[in-house]
C-alpha cells in the first residue's frame, strides 16, 4: 500500500491592508490623529502602525499617531500566520493651527470722570464698541460679543460668522438704574480649533454718575 498525504494549498497571499482614516494626502491642523482601518485576512498574526503593534478585532484596528510638522508617512504592516506581509501607506501633512487674532476693544465714549479707573459714563449714554477678528490661516471664524454686569454671568450681545459677515460693532445704552454697576465687555472668536477673546478691564463701562 502507498500512503498519500494531502496538504492544504500553500498560503502565499499577503494580507490586504486598508487605511480608512486619514485619507492619503490630507492636511491636518492637530496632533495626534486617529489612524484606523481593516485587514482582510482571517489568519492575521499581527498589525503594526509605524512599527508599533496594534490590536485587531474582527479585522478592524485603530490607534493614534503623533505627527511632526510637515509631511508624515504612516505605514501599516500586517503579517499573517504563513508569514506573508501586506502594507498600506498614507501621507499626511501636519500644519499646526494658528489661532485667531482678536483686536483690543475700542469705544466712542467720553470718560466723564478721568480720575476714576475705567470708563465712566452717565446713565442714558449709548456707547459703541468695536473690534476685529482675523485668522492667519484664512479659516472661517465664528465671533461673539458678550458682557457681564458686576461679575455676573456672560450675556450674549451679538454674534456672526466670517465669512460672510466680519465682526460688527455693537451699541449699548446704559439705561436708568445702571449707575454704580460695572460692565465687562468681551469679544471672542474661534476657528473651530482655538478660541481667543479680548476684554475691556473690569472697571470699563462703570456708571459713575
């Protein structure tokens, strides 16, 4: 008799690596970033991202990668139990975000008591406050005017998005009954990554007479 041993076909197919996030060629403003994807091989033995091992669950993997400023190559390597190696690569450019620039707040009022700290106005006075907000990266901005009374909660006065609308001046009338109160004015802007604000000092807007 002759014994015949039947062996399974030799596995020579490398794992197929797919990087779903981030997209190849993307530019990002924050670091670290999430890197995730799939590996199409039931007998995968290991997956690494930039030579760092990551866990695989049902063919899915995810990790974070810290970037350096400029172009970064992210390499994902998968090895199956037969020793076959598959790779995927993406290029990511890291350009750190530059926060918005918010100007100092100015006003058109006349100080009726220059001997007292901060702006002093009479009841009934209408003061126009102005300021600007720009973004060095050219990103759209959301801006808002707010104020507080005697260190109370911040109250929204006006807001907008640039584009299409740049920061607009706001006018406020210090009506009867406001004498002796202290108003703090705030102009803030955010580009979705960083929030910057300017304030007038705590005595500004005080009704002294």
